[in-house]
C-alpha cells in the first residue's frame, strides 16, 4: 500500500471538509421545502380529484337528461319516406326511394 505524506493528508482532510460544507449548504432548509411542496401537491391532487368527481356526477345527470329527452323525442320524429332520415333534415321527404 502506498503511504500518504503529511501534505497529502492535509489535502484529503480539506477536500473532506469542503464536501461536508457544500453538502450542508445544499440541504439547508431542504426538509421544510420538500414537506411544504408535498403538502401543496397533495392538496392540489385532492382538489383535482374532487373536481373530477363533480364533473362525473354532472355528466351522469346530463346524460340522464339527454336520454329522457331522446326517449320523449322519439314520438315527435317524422319520417314519411322511411329512409331513416327525419323529414326536417331530409331534402326530399316525399321521395320514397332509399339512398
């Protein structure tokens, strides 16, 4: 094994101390920062999930309303020629030839 001289030991010690100082400087206040970011992210996620549940419920009620409207609308649809196109959307409602 190669032995170090006293100058080399001093350099190794200074590099070690420098590494400790840089590490301490980079992590100073880090615990509070990541906890605050975590809490903000979880609150934002809960708000998004709540909004998603509200949107789903809103869409379900709208879909129910649309189904009810469609079921009552079926009585009012007129198709004289039987081609599957409503008379109000058909260009020639009296033409009984199929497309």
